DNA sequence: GCATTGACGAAGG
DNA sequence: CCCTTCGCCAATG
C-alpha cells in the first residue's frame, strides 16, 4: 500500500469561522487541553499525533484561533521544538505567556523553558 | 486568482 | 555552527 496514502481521514476542511465541525483546528485544541499543568508540548508533537507531522505550522495557526475557544486552550503550554516561547508575542502582553507558565511551576529563562525536555509532554 | 505570510521543523549549504 | 530553502496548507492582501 505504498502507493496509497490513506491516512487523511481527518480534516481537510476546518475554519474556526463559520464551521464548527470537527476539524484539524479543533483537534489541536483538544490535544492542547490534554497537556497537564506544569508540562509543555510542541507544535510538532501535536501535529505528529494528528498524523500531520509536517504541518506543525498549522498547529501554530490553530493556536491563533485558540483565543476564542471555550473551554480555553492553554496555548502557553505549546512551545516550539527548542522549548522557546515562540508564541508569546501573540498573547495579550509579551510577558503573559511566560507568566502563565511560571504560575504552573515552569521556569522560563531567555524566552525558553528551563528543563524543557524534562517537562515535555507528548499526547498518546 | 496569484503572491505573501506565518505561534514549525527538517534538511541542505 | 549559522543561514537559507523547502514542505505543509490556510489566511490574508
């Protein structure tokens, strides 16, 4: 079955605007909500879990819409593969993301999560 | 409707 | 080791 790639059962359509059906975006939201307090994950890990490892960018894009989701999506727990708070600029204030993480017991230095690999959590 | 832009990541130079 | 390019796919201009 090398000729066919049928692993695309999820998601072509999405759009947080208008369409409220299950979509790649919503799946991202759900996974993000699974991240335990005090832990973090990466865009790539979420994308990989959803079967679209190469679409890590879409995960980040989904996070853009996450602000409007209920229950809220802990977007602060999603960082890039280096443990860097690449999304902090998209929060209300440039420091909010770090502050939220620190409230959960996560130490952040130089926009990067300390002991990132130790607190890294991956969906299963 | 094409071109640019991403909260990414892996690969190449 | 640092920088650039490519892939991925939706949103925006």
